């Protein structure tokens, strides 16, 4: 009897020791920072679900749906994503409060895709001081690509300045004697863009013969269009958000002004801008793109877009596939998942940044064919390429090569 | 005939609050103060940051309370004064290299001047018209801050990043905790100043104007002076709050000071109880925490949930926190008797 008990104890303790030994070696391979564990990765996010920019809240919803999909399919290396998204109402002080809540109270591993230049500016210093990754911010300002001063902050979409340089390059090549008129929104977006355009034109910045700015609170921009026409310009660059871009197209048709018309990528949506402004008024308009347009039938048989549409049907049935923000959120979330996959079992904040800064030719489903995400420790601008396109019939036709908007050129 | 008669017979826009009912008793004040001193010792830095914001918005609500509850003038333009205070502090700290504590009185003085000057044209307006004029101020401010002329100082649309101060004299506390106690001292000082102001000759003049302007002027009160003075004091306090806000948030940008902020402050005042100074902190808590609660209930409908909560409060306790405090006081009185 006694010996049987002893045997049992011996067997039991051997099991315990063996178990301890195996888990011990497993633990040594896995590395975690706050917010990551064997079963879960906590990701924070800040979106303007309310307030003046609430239309962009769709991005957050799409991302949540995408992470649900990933979780339903088993998570990332067996870990489920816990996506915590808060509303800042597009107010910088509120963004600071929410960022602190995410980092200090919810203890997230990283803050992903917070939206808006003012909000991101407000939290950048805090997140960098705490060494929390501020990954793939949802704004096109050029300043996010600054790994030297802010090694924990990284952008995602092409910078506004990069895009503007592409137009400058195009104009100098195709229309060297152009008289350019510019209408821009009087905020960070408009000014960043204008700077890119002027830098791109370089010594030939005098090609710009007229510039007008408008406030988002103005009900109509008709008078600006009339003024710009009077300047005698033969090129019109519209650095506008969707509502105003559509107004400009309509007004120009009304007064029969037909310059070479370039619309910023922000407002190149067929569903959101061109259709409301009228297809007949929009023929020949130029723009540049990096993502596929959900409203464009040419992508109906594209494998990437098919995956995107299947995702919408299953996980985000309410979403409007014509809304560019849905396409955007999908691409950004896919990039995030890719980075976390690359991290493997080393889920430290440092490794997250390291992996995010070494993406090689990664192509999310919703990016144009040939446009790839590349980052290096000195290049924190994931998407840096665009392709020019011209509106014809009822859709955009891509033309020319994929152009890089590198600031160095 | 008509104008005078109308003014005389018209019910005052803000109900008359006797000055004794505007403050808390000494006992409850001390309990409140003890709570504010002790709580931060036991909570996380994030909560301390929220408490700091609570005090800062509390100050801004208090300032509005002096203006509306005290002198009976409406303002939807407090966000403009808050913005001027915030930018004054931020610019002095970042461009001039001044000590953060010194920038606050300057922010206060600048805003006092600004408010006093704005009070001059506002004199001709009252009631809803004054509310509209101040509304215009609040909508204009973010755009003024974006103007290219000031861009070298304000940073334009990109805003300014402010360095957060460390605790001085090598005190062993975090930046957040130090800033909290720093804010607390200023808040308590301004609160005491405000209570005394309302109890003083000037305070009585404010309230006389609020209750009946014509009677007040018949008693020899310089109505124009005291009305503008009320604007100046209110703007000055709001400016100090703005400066503190800039230091706590470490960032100023035009988008932080939109009309939404002015409306939030107005809301805080109504929820806290118009004319009841301690209610300012309750109102401030409402505008900081209730949106978060609403978001917790429903993300997509947070605005609607917030609206329902607000509606319930206005419907059930129209006098805000003051009403609750009074009911509590009566209950206590009954308990003591029995």
C-alpha cells in the first residue's frame, strides 16, 4: 500500500517537473509586452465616430469587422485580436484622453490607425515617450515619416505632398507652358498639398497663376471657381474634399470652363463625387490612385476585390462598398495583421516596430496592381506610389506607369 | 413706453439665486477638498489625468457660472476665451521659453482684457441676442487661429506641442500627479476668490443687474461697467483654465477649441446648477465622463444615448446638481431631528 502511494507521488512529481520544464522552455521563446499574451493581442484605436468628421468612422467599423474575421478564422498564430476603438469626436484634447485610456487603463500593445492630423499630432509625443507604437496613422500629412525624431510613429497612405508632386511632374512633362490655378481647402490637408505642388514645380512654381482657398464651413465655392476662371488659367487643380470637388465640377460645367482638371485622390471616388457631379461633366478629369475603387466595375473579377467583397458579405453586411473608407479600412487592417503575423511569438513593442519597418513588397487586396508596401528603418512611409488615371465614360482609366512620389526627387 | 415696460415685466432669463445658496457650507467644502487631495494618491496616472481635466473644465464652468449665474448674461463663446488662454500659455512656454506657472497669470490677464473689450459691444445685447453674438465669437476663433499671419506663432493648423513640466524640487511624484496638485491649488484659489467676489459689493451689483437691470441702475449701480467687468472676470478665469488645459494635454490646435467646447461648458453649467458654484465640478464631471459612459453603452449611437441621459437629467432635476444637494440637505435635516 505504502509503496503504491510512493510510486504515485513519484509519478506525479515527475509529470510536474516534466510539465514545468516544457512550459519553461516554451516561455523562453515567447516574448510579450503589455497587451499581448498567449491568447490575446490588444490593439487600441481612436476614431471620430461623432463630430464633424464622423463620416470617417466607417474606417473603424470596417477594421473591427476585419479583425472579427481574423478571429473567426483562428486569430493570429492562435491569438485573438481584441480591438478597442474609442471616439474622440475629432477633438485633440479628447484624443489625448482616449490615447491615455488605451495605454494606461486598457493596456494595449499598440495604437493602430488613429484618424486625423490634429488628433495624431496631439498624441504623437505621448506615445513616443511611452514607447507605444502609433502604427499606420490615418492621415496623409507628410510629417509622419520621421523615424529619427519619432521612431514609434508610422503613416500608411501616400502623403499629400507625394501625391501633389506626381501632378507637378506630370504637368511639367505634358504641359510645360501651363497656367495653373489652384483651389485648396484652408486646413492642414490643403496646405500640405499646396506645398507639395510648389516643391514639385520647383523653379517653375510661377506656373501657378492663381490660388484660392475655401473654408469647409462655406456652403458653396462657386465664386472661387468664377474668380479662378477669370485668371485665364488653363489648368485647374482641385485640392478639395468630396462635397466641394463635386460642386467645382458642376459649376465648371455650368460656366463652360474647360481647363485641364486635376482632382485630388481624396475626392476621386466615383460614388461620392463623380456620379453626383454628373458623368457628362466629368469626362477627362485627371487624378491619381493607390487603391481600387469599389464602385468601379473593372475590378469585379479581380481576385483581391473578390476577397474584399466576400468579406463584406459575411462580416460587414451594412457597409457600403462604394464608400472609399471601407476599402481603406480593409487595406489598413490587412497591413496590421500582416505585421502581427511577422512578429510571430515575439510580441514586444520593439519587435512590432521592427517588423512594421521591414515590410517587403506587401500588397493588400485593395491596392492597385503593382502598388506595394515597402518600409525600411529609415523610410516610414508604407505606400509611396500612385498611378495617374483619367475619367472616361463611367469609370477611371489608369494610364502611365506607377509613379513614386519620393520627396527626394 | 414699450421698451421699458417690456424689460420691467419680462421675467428674468436667469432665476434669482440668493447669494447664500450659491456656495457650500464650510463642513462640506472641507470634505470635498479632502477628497480631492486624497483620491489621487490611490489611483492610476490615467485617472489622475482625468481628474486634472475635471478640475480644469470645472474652472471653465465656474467662470461661465459667474457670468450667467452671477450677472445674468449668456455666453456661448467661452471656448474662444479658453482658446486664447491655451494659446497664450503654449506660445509663451514654447517660443519664449517662459516657466509654465508664470504663463498662467499672463493668460488670465490677456483673456480678462479680451473679455472686457468684448463686453463693450455685448452691452447693447441681452438674452438670446447676446448668446448669438458670443456664438459668433466661438465659431470665428478656430479660423482666426488658422490664419497665415499668426502661423509662425500658433503653428497654424498643425498646432503646437507643449512640454509637460516635471515636479519641481525633486519631489518624488509623477508629472501627472504634480500637475494635478498644481491645478488643484489654482482651482481652490480661484474658487475662494469667486465665492468672495460674489459676496462682495461687486457680486451684489452683478446679482442686482441679473435680477432687474433698471432697478439696479436706479440704485446707482454702473450697469455698463459691471456687465463688462463680469465678462472680463469670466474670460480671465476661463483663460487660466485654458492655459492649464494646454499644459495638461500638451498640445494646442484650432480643432480643440470649436463651438462644441463652448456648448459642453454651457451644458456643464446647466447640469451643475446655474448660479451654484460648487455645481461647476459636477457639471465638469458630466461633460467628461458621461460621453464615455454613452460610448460604452452604444458606439454607433453614443450621441443619441448622451442626448437621452441629458434629457432625463433636465427633466428629472431641472436645477441640476444644486437640486440634488438641496434634497440631500433636507433629508439630513430630517434625520437630525428624528
